[in-house]
C-alpha cells in the first residue's frame, strides 16, 4: 500500500485468499511501525517459527489457533494475541481467517 499521510482502508475489500497458500498484504509501513493483513483459507497453516519483531494479532474473521511462545490459543473474531520479538508464533486456520497484524 501507499505510505500516504492519511490513509483510509476497507480491509474486507482487500482480503484475498489462495487455495495454494496464505496471502499476506502490507497495509501501512512507517518507520518503527507497520501493519499487514494475513488471509488464510480453511486448513492452511503458518507453522510455528521465530520472527525478529513483536506484534499483535487481531482476528477480524474466522476461527483457528494462534501459537505464541509455548501457548496455543483458540481464536475467533475479536480475539487479540500478543507475540514477543524473536518469539515463536504460528497460525492454524480452522475456518477462513482474516487477521490484522500490528508490529
């Protein structure tokens, strides 16, 4: 997405799904701050792995499990999960998911 000064996004219109793999879309990228959307179709997974940045995962739509450190959380719309920098995180989609990630 553009790095406009003011940006208005309708995320549900930007949601895109693929039968092959999850879809990640950058939304807003600023120095020290970024947001992106992850769209997963039923049965798709992002295996637990480490990332150098921390973040907050906000489930907008769907159901699944989010791993943060050694904990696994059942999540649905409105659930928020925090992950630490260099911490393990992963996602298992049970029902088509749209997740907003703030890092």
